[in-house]
């Protein structure tokens, strides 16, 4: 079985009726006032609660057990779903490796109205308990799609009238806040060390950057993604 840890992630998990929860363990030292909503939701879904003296690290004393991390959506089904929308944002992660960055990006994506997140099947972080914990429950409301070829996925999005923006620090890239983003926009973020791969970058319609005014010339990918997604959402919604 796989684990979902933390009070908010487990509450969001309980509210997602598509997910099957085997059991929830509660550390005996937790105060009862923190558990009211969780216990009500668990009772409504007939999820068994067990008290334990073993506290899992970074879990806030709450651990839910599920059969598997079944969070991935089929790409074809995702395309059919978003084809009905007149406007929207798709986030594409080209090789993000750090689970905390992935979780933070899921959280930002949900807040800013992203329809779904596309990741490659290989050379990319997978969903695990750190990703779920860092997303603080946002993963329960986000479609995440694994594809074999990011460039081909971009081509399919373009057929649905999406304009694709790559976040890169190159001199030729435009400042992200100078763009008027179309009603259907996709944002590509590259890996923490290498950025967007050359072929993927060539498939982007535009490149955008965040101006730097300090001595350090780069931002954490999850911070950069949140900044640009905020601007895109402002244009679209």
C-alpha cells in the first residue's frame, strides 16, 4: 500500500470519492480538536481509523493508506475533456525531478485554474507521498497526464488552439508580464538544472522570462512557475 501523509492532504483525499482508502492511522498524541472534520469524513465513507504510537516523519500524525497512487489520467481522455472548454491553461513539466517542486507546482496550478499537468513518462519525478504532502491536497483536484513524447503532446494541444509558452532565461525571451496571453495557453517549465530541452523549446510558440535584478540569476522552478501562472490566469480568467 502507498501512503498519503498530513492532515490537509488526507482530508482532501477523503473528499475525493474516486479514491479508495484502506485505512487511516492517527498518532495517539494528537489533540482531538484537530481531528473533528477528518473523523466525520472518515465515518461518512466507512474508512477505518486506527490509533498508533508510531509517528511517521513529516506526517503531522496522520497517515492514510491507499492501494496505489492512481492519479494519472489518459492523455486522450484529457484532450477530450479540455476540448469542450472555451478557455484554460495547461502546465507542461519537461523533466522536473524534485518531488517538492512538483508538489508546489501542483498547488500553484490548482490555485490559478490550470486544467491539467502534463509530464513525461521517463526522466521525471513520479507521484509519491512527498509530492502529495507538498501539494497540501491540491493533487486531488488536478488532472495529471503522463505522455511518452512532450513534443507530440504540444502538437496535439496546438490542434485544440492552444498557444504554447516556454519559460526560459534567454535574452531573446520576452518578459512574462509584457505578454497578452490567449484564452487557451500552455506553459512549459524545464528541469531544475537543464531547463527546457532543445526540441521541446523549438515547439513552443513563444519564450518568456522573469527579469532578474539581484546577484543570483535563477529562481526555483516552482517559484518561477507560480509567478508566470499568476500572470497567465490574470489574462485568461
